[in-house]
C-alpha cells in the first residue's frame, strides 16, 4: 500500500514573490479555487505581515475555500504569528508555517547569533504558534546548507513542543539529489520523535535540480512536498507541482500516491501563467507547448504505431486534449451540453437555452470555442441570472478626434432607464452613464482586462473592484467586446450594492 504524499502548493506565497507576478485579491481567489479543484492538500496563501494587501487576500481566500488546509507564513516573531492567526480567522482548516534560518550563513550573518540561541528561538516560535493552531509547520531556512547534526537537534526540539510538519528547505537550490536525500534519511534515522511529524521538502531550482531533489527527499521518507504551478518562484523558481505529481504517477518505484486530479493540471498551468503574466517555456516538462509534440518522422511513426514507444505520459492524463478546440458555430445544443457537463456544468433546459444563445453569439464572432470560453459563458450566465441590475443596451462612440460618449440602458428590477455620458474613453463614458442611473457614489478602485487565449477575436475578461460607503464590491464579466465586458463587470459589482 503506497503512502499518501501531501501536496503543499506555495504558488500564492513563494511563487508570488516573483517581481511583476503579483496578483490582486480576485486573482488570488481564482488561483486558490483552481488549486482546490486540482486537489492540492495545503495551499500556502501568503505572508500576512508583509502587507495589508496580502493580509486581506488571506482573509478573502479563507472565506471562499473550505476543503484544503490554508497556511500562512511567518518569521519566528510573535507579531508575525499574531497577524497570521488573525488573517486565518475565517479558515476552516488552518496551519501556520513559522521558522528561522539554521545554516551558518543565516546564524552568523543574518542574525549575528549562535546555534544555541537560534535553537531556543525555534522552540519559542513553535510554542507560541501552538497557542493559536493545532497544525504548526516549522521551516529550518537554508536547511540545505545546515550541518545535519545541528539540523536534527533543531528538528527534534521543535517536534517536542508540537510542530506537526517539519520543512527542510534547500533555500538556495544548492543541494544535489544524493545530498538532499541523505539529509532527509539522516533526519529519519536520528531524530527520536520523527514519527510524530511529517517531513516536507521545499526545493529551489537554482541548479535545475529542484524536482530531482524533491523526488530524492520522497524516496528517503519525506511525505509532503512544497511546490508551485509551472515551477514559478523567485530566481530559477521552486519545484514544479506538475513534474513531481506526474513523476510519482508514472514511476511505480516511487512508493507514494497523491490526491491530484491530473487531468486538471494543464488548465491550472494556463490559468497561473495568464494571471501571473509569466509565460511557460515551450519545452517545459509536462505543461510546455512542445511537451507532447513529436516533430521527427521516426518519432511520429513510432507514436502512431504505439504511443508508448516514445511517450511516457498520455497527454490526456494532464488534460491537454481537453483544452483543445471543442466546438464551432455549427455545433448543436446537445454537443454544447455534452461539453458543459464534461467540464462540470449541469444546466436545466432553460439555463442551457440561455447559455446556448450566448454560445451562438460568441461563435459568430470567434471561429473556435475552447473549454475556457465555455467556462466563461456558463459562469457569467449563471451570474447574470441572479442580478437585479441588467445591461439592456450599450452604444459607444469613440475613436481619434472624437469625444468618447456612451448611451446605456439598464433594467433595474424590471424597470428600464437610459442615460448618456462622456468620458476619457469608451469604458469611462459607459461607467459614467451607469453611475447616473444608479444614483450612488461608486469609486472604481481596480480595473483589469485580460484575454483568455490569443487572437484579436478573443474574449476579454474584466475584473473590477468598486468602493461604496467604505465597502468593497467585486465584479466580473467576459465578452469579445471589451467595452461591453467592462460595463457588465461594473454592473456586476454595482448589483451587489443596489
Ligand atoms: O526557500 C525557503 O527557505 C522558504 C522558506 C521561507 C520556507 O521559502
Ligand atoms: Zn522558498
């Protein structure tokens, strides 16, 4: 019987530390939902003391995600731990990840301290955290360059005061697989109370060995791995979730199993890449564009005769076929329903009818409809049905040398009203016209437009955040016309106020 390997995803913490990859709260919730769907066991949602934005995101994710354990990072500092406990207040399953540097570099240069004092601080921070949560994970930062005897002493001491998971980070990505595996084996053999905690790997990819080190850690007894989607992370990144999960799935000689729904790997990879604006290199293992593309004649011939001649993974196992083009304007209601059910939407006949109309409108403007498009149509349709305020009509005038103007017609609880306004551009003019109709002071705090796949006929996804009387409301919409999507997203947020 294979052991369970816990998947601890740190895309939203270590992954998000990459300059330029920061996400807003809405995007973090979207990633957290995708990770939940993918089946990860623990989501590290941030470092709450680092900024009010991070703190707020953790609060919001905690309200939205209930199955996986949500984990917040701290230093070995009481204030950090207090703030983390506060940020996780609404989380159903929670964990605090606290720790301190244990290598000579950290002890001497970062803290100007000594091994005994650091050991005391490690014990004190775990004891303090235990006041707030049952699950306490301790990290020995730069464990990769920490002497094994001292590391074992620290690990034994923190387990004795209640650490339930001990993380052994190769913070600088310096270890080789043999060395990292030997470190985990040393802890398994020399820490008397090791059976009371789970050992976790946390490897960085500076020498391109993060996945190899992680697998070596598993083979020597680690039962939790800390990973990010697409291996995103500072410098050369962290261990890639998809690489470890698929290695464990393919290789029967690695005696563990995970709870990951591998068919959702590809779509999660795409989502993270788009939201973090971090393209995936074409030859990236598992999720790169070329990961399953055979170009040489010999390979193509071999794969056609028997896929396993040249492929160790069926692309469908990571959801690659699923994400390819599925429908066109000629597809009927039955085909649409089939594909909606396949991606998790069960609609009644009336709902299917409404989504089908939207599908036809989109198929008129866009040649091929993908799963991502279907998710947006079905999702926004469900959203719109519940709204009290609906966009009935929108016309904008804009372009070089003209004053942007918008005429908007809304239906509010069945009543129709119309307004025209100008603005700095067509979106601003539309928002001004909508403001006139709802008679409320609404401040736009955030406005974000993204395309789902590629091409100028693509769907634009719009997220907005508005403020009214000190409260924040979020709105979302998607359309091939980004001005319409923007107006719909603004109305989506406003409907929650009205
Ligand atoms: O790489 C590292 O050491 C870390 C710790 C803070 C867990 O990310
Ligand atoms: Zn790290």
